[in-house]
C-alpha cells in the first residue's frame, strides 16, 4: 500500500479556491491594470500641460 502523496492528490478545491475566486481574481487584475492606465494617463496630461505653460 502506498502512502498519501499530497503533491499528487491535491486539487484546487482543497486549498479553498473556487471558480468564483478565480473569476474575481481575474476581474481584479483587469480592473487594477485599467486603473493604473487611467492614473498614468492623467499624470501624463498633467505633466504635458505643465510643460506647455513653462514655454
């Protein structure tokens, strides 16, 4: 009889990860990426307007 090998017999539900958690994680990553892009865009506009005002 072989012993229990957790590396082989370990599924995603054993760690408490469900399909909902995976979907929410993906949506979260997309949202954070979008938010970072919006902040970067606003900072770029701000620096661009400051550069025009100095000239």
